C-alpha cells in the first residue's frame, strides 16, 4: 500500500470515528427510554451496520487491507468527537446563561 493510500485511509478512519461517535450519541438519544433488551438489540444492529459500512468503504479505498493503526485513528476520531460535543454543550450552556442574565438586566 503506497503512502497516498495510507494517508487517505488515515483521514477516512479519523472522520469515520468522528461520525461514528455522533451517530452513536444520536442513537442513544433515541433508545435511552426503551427497555434493556431493545437497547441491546438496537445497539448491536447499529454497530454491525456501521462496521459493514466502514469495511465496505475501506474495501473501495484500499481493497480491504486493514491495519491496527486504522482502528487507532478511528478511536482518536471518536475521542475528538466526544471532546467537540463536550465543548459545544458547554459553549451553548454558557451562551444561554449570558442571554438570561442580559434579559433579566434589560427587564429589571
């Protein structure tokens, strides 16, 4: 595998990890109020679907060659996705608090 293909797969794995985290977060929001068996089954189906999509695209990029550092890049992408979500939630909360303070000052 040449260096160009490896860089493309690195970037794809990182972005896929980022996307995977956000889709997993959205999936959790949909199923958090269901019973445990339904949650388990839906999580298994979701993860299998995402794995098949990843392997299919990986097959199209480099004929399905998989190395451990592709998994590491996917994991790093998921961690960055988590940190971005945490930052965005904190920023939105901060903005709403400032809006409420400004609103109370304006009325008062």
